[in-house]
C-alpha cells in the first residue's frame, strides 16, 4: 500500500460524522464536512468593529468528490447563509475553503 493509499484511507476517518465531521448544506446540497469557525473576539478586535459590524469567517474541509472546486470571490450558500469564497486549496483529496460574510449586531 502506497503512502497516498494510506492518506486516502484515513480521509474517510477524518471526514466522518462519527468522528470530526458534521452535516451541512452547500448550495442546497447536503454535505459532510469539517467546519472551523474563526474566534469572534479576535476577528472583531482586529477589524475594530465598534460600529456593530464584524466578519463571520469559517474554514471548511470537504472531500473533492462532494462539490465542484469553488472560485475565489464566488458567492455560495452554506447552511442557507450567503458567503463569499476567500481561499481554496486542494490536498490529498480534500478542499480547504475559507468563506466569509459580513454580520452586524
């Protein structure tokens, strides 16, 4: 078994709802992915959000077989909320995608 075969086998454990992943929606498609949310306090302080606005930024890890590769600045709906793509990379069959939307309170 090659190293890539081992990584692909482990990917099934990594992106597994019984382990780290959760169910979400991506443009009305049900997907299983890992979501990492940016710390709100760090984001709001770095943006000087005294005006009541902040950026909701998430990093999504998802298998490449589940969605087409997104394009930077493309608008997508993640869990029925509109986001913009900030960053996309692909490694070992997994997309790492950073998405953002502006919020206010």
